C-alpha cells in the first residue's frame, strides 16, 4: 500500500478506514475527519474492550501532528501511553514496558518478547500506511508532559494559586466570575467532605461571599488568608441578614478548623508544590511549541479527584473567556472516563462548569471530547451540545436507545433504524461515526496507534516514563545573604530623610531580631500612542543594608517579596536590630541613592514585548510568551481557515459537477446490466474520495460507489458486448474517474500549500522593548525595611 499523504498538514485527522457497507469488511478508504469539526465537541462511547482508548489516543496523536495543544484528564492511567511513542521502533524501547508474564506464557525471554512486540508494532503501523517517521514528526511537533496532582511521581501541580483573583475581563463577567467562585468553593468543600448545595449551604455561601469580596477588590487569597477571613469576614451582612444571624461565630470557627485540617495535613503538602495552574503554560512551551498536558489522577481518592478536576475546569473556563473568538480548533480538552463527573441525575461540583464549557467553548475554538463506557454517564442536556459521536459496541438495547436520543437531539434529521442496524455490526475497534458535519453516518475501523498501548500506567510507572518537557513551578525570589552579626536592643538613629518600616511577622513572636534592607520603590509608565499602550508598572527592589555594605548598586537589586505599603510603622516590642551600613547615616547619601534609583530605572527598565512583523502582530503588556504564541497560532489558523474555505468552495463546485455526471453514467450502466457488485477500491481514488468526503460531505462518495466507479466498467462491458456504445460508456466513466482523482490530488496539493504557507515555524517571533521617558518615572522612594530574621523563601 502507498504511504498516506501528509494529512497532518491539511487539518485532517486520520482515524482509520471505512467499512464496506455491503460486506462489513475494512476497505482501503481512509476515514479523514476535519479537526475544525471538534469545535462542536465529541463523545466516544463503548463498552470495555470496544477500543475507546485506542481511538482516543489516535485522535490526540492526530491533534499533536497537527500542532493542536490539548489538556487531557486521565482518571484511569490509560492516556499516559501517549508518552510511549518510539520513532526507532527498537526492541530496547519496548523492553521496559512489556508484560513479562505474557512473555513467560509464550516461552520467550523478556528480550525476545520485546523484539517480537517491536516487530509487531512496525508491521501494524505499516499495514495502516504509517511508520516511525510519522511518530518522529508527532514528537517534533508537540511536547508531552505528565502531571500528577497530589504526588511527586510525575510533575506535581500547585493548587495554592487557585484562589488568586482572576483577570479584569473575568471579573467584569458576572456569570463566569460566579462560576469560578462556585468551582473554587465547591472543590474546597469536597476536600473536607462537605457536599454543599451552592444555594442552600451556609458554608458555600459564606466562602463564596469571601472570595467575591476579595476578587472584586483585586485581592488574591491563599488558604491561610481564607481561613482567617472565615473567622472574621470582610463584611457584616450576608444578603439581608446580619453575619452573626446568618452564620454565628462558633459555626464559622468550626468551618475554619475543618479548612485548617487540610492545611495542617502532611498529605496536603504535595498539593502546594509544583507547576502553577497556568492554562497557557499547559498548552504551550515558552518557545511556542504546542503541549499535550496529561493530568493523571488515578492515584487520588474520589474527593481529591473531584477537587482537582473542578479546579482545573474552573481555571480553563476563566482562561477561555480571556481569548479572542475563533472559528477554528485552537485546543482540545479530552477527558477519559467521564463517569461520575457529568451524571444526568446529580450535580457534582465539576458538572456545572463542564456544562458551561460545552455551551460556550465553540466560540473560542476550544473543542471538548468526552469518553465513557455507558451513555447514562452523561447528562442529556450536555449531549445536545455534542456534534460528533463515535459509537462502539454497547451493552444493551437501552444504551442504544439513549444514544439515538442524544444524536437526534444534536444531529438534526436522522434515520434511527439505519443507525440501529449499523450498531448491530460492531466488533472490537469498529465505531459508528455520526456527525452534524456529515450528511450520512459511516462505520470505520480505528487505525493502529502510533503510541505503544501498554495499558494503565501506575504511579510507580510514571517515574519511569521517557523524559518529557516540564512546566516550571513558581520559584521563590532568592536574595543575597547578609553577613552574620550580633543584634542590638536599640534601633540605630538614622537621618529622618530615611523612612524606616517593619515587615510584620506571620504569627506573634515573643522576641524578634530585624535585619536591614534598603528598599527602593517607584512607578514607571510606558506610553506609546501608536500602539495604544499606556501601562504603569510598580517597581519595588531591595539590597542588603548590613554593617559591611559600603556601596549600594541598584543593578544588583532583586525584587522585594514584601511591598512597602504592607509594612508596619513600628517594630514589635522586645526586638533586636542588626547593624546598618555606615553609608546610610549620611542624609546626602540617601538623596544620591534616590537619584541613582531613578537613573537606573530610566536606563534599564524596559517593557519587553514580542512581535511577528509579517503578521503585524504584537504582544500586549502583561501577555506571557505562552499567551502570545497561542494568539499567533490562532491568527495563523484563522488565515488558513479563510484560505481553505475559498479553496473548498472552488473545488466543491467542480467536484459536484463531476460527481453528478458520474452518477448519470453509472445509472445508464445499471439500467443495462443490473447491479454491479463492489470489489476493491483503487488506492489513489480512495484517497481522493476520502479527502472529498472530509471537506465536502459524503453524498455519492461511499465505498461502494467508489468501488463501482473504479471497477464496474469491466463487468459492465461483458454484459454490453452487443451494444455499440459500450466503448464510449467505458471511456466516459474512466475519464470521469481520472478527473475526480486529478481533482482530489489538486485539492490535496492546494490544501498542503496553504498549510505550509501558514505554518507557525515560518513566522518567527522577535523581541523588542519600550523604554520610559524621564518624566514617566515618578513616586521614587528609598526606605529602610527591617525584616524578621527568618527565611522567607
């Protein structure tokens, strides 16, 4: 068989091969599906052994080949197999992952069984027109990372930033803000074992009110602050009732104790370290490479799983609403085994957020694919938002009825009897595709996966997975250490021009020793009328100010972990003070240090930005590298979609004309000879039919019709020997077949050309910077900040 065309450059997913409707055998006609169709979401249904995992992994592999990032929630451990992709297909690659018990059963050594497995995978790929180079392209196009929330076996995930205030766009949207608050509060309460109704639970209402009060004021929260706010909320009324009537102090203290138990638990420490919950970083690396982030949660308990999934979906919802609209597929959310998270008859914390995502994600280019064994695992309201159905073997007729009801709710007019008949033909690795984007359903067999399907990967196995990219966790600011010394009971008498303030201790302390830090703060404005930029940045830097410091150099300063406005005017009683640099006892030096700080900011402070000149695309202030790369990819995909639409319109018109003429010719043959039995399909024509089917629908382009048009002429000729026009009919059908094939190849070349034209690699990102004017540096202060002598890092 010929190698498959480079479909990954055409926004088409190669998912398998169609089944011949007459004999239910796998044909050579590949099933190609437009990636854009997943913006209306998809679902994979099928009982154990139906091949759901293989289809899901193949779908994600196609996304990776097409440079489409994905967030993958993996409750069972199956999706981690995406990291087991071996371009060289060498036995040594498979050796760590084979089942040694199976090797013994086959009377093989582990080495022999690894070699057998490698050869089996090589042959399996070749039978489906694939090879190690396709695996290599997938790994070059996309990074794969595996995260293990609550565990350090893979990359841990820090959930502490889940209470940080969202961006202004989210705060301005009451519906999204309310849902993010609901997600955060519901997940926390699940973690302490409280099943709370958002409309009835006092705990839920109180915590939601606290989050809203802080977020609307632009203030971040952490768990410690939240616990303190539960005891003493920043408001005196909840609705129309006084706080003490609505939720008296003893009840609030009990809730605070429950939340404190989370914080005090040694097991919770694993949730405080690792990569921050930054959706941009989960989707793209800093250098712009798409990423598939797999969140393996099989090791967690039910409450912990619900806690994390709810938080992640809430973060994704907030991220989504910050994006510009998109008609193409920007990224995927894939969830394996949705059971328990989206039920029809209950309301777990994750359900409402998932429902909002299903309803709104299409407009932002976020496609959602859900997988489950049983259709009763899915809420019927959510099913109406799904446009693509992959249906494998189902256990009961009732399951089929529910699927048919769901499809009819989202796919318009369908022939239920036809679909039910097709469902009865299911075997392992075969699926029925029913889509709102295709006029007719189609049966197909899934292709061979590029990744080695070992089976569920345990927490212990994750540590042995091939090296994948990492998302760096937030690191504390490291500062230069100060020299050792002895503290004095009396504070030094410094010039009044040098304001002194004191960092508060996190908890009351009987005695405290303070170390001095010279801290400089200012506001820097970056203004550019042409770019519509008017950005103000607050700067707070500090330098050690101990006794042995003779020269203060602002170039060596680091960001201060504590703002001056957070400090206290007075020291704590019974305090000691380490000696201060002699340079700070001269008020002239203070004036010089202030001027030097302003000079340093004028010469060195820059607003770093990114741009792609050929697209006239520039980053915005505060936009991260990952966000800009995501926006660049979206702009290029939009341009590609626009050009592809023009090509589709032009080629579609030609295809319909040729197809109509071919159908008329075949009708004349049918009239003379009766039914022509389908045989085999010409490979080149099969690719053309597959491309036409993916882009223009499937009417008149079935396997059987293609077979008839490609091979029917010879059998027709035997029946029409006595007819004088047999040669003319044969030539006409041959010519139409050749025209269709040529048109398909021309379409393929045109689509590949625009894909290469708008490939992100052809649009490198440059850096540039805006600098402030002298009069745009103001509010310059130099202060001596006394910090308690303990490690803040």
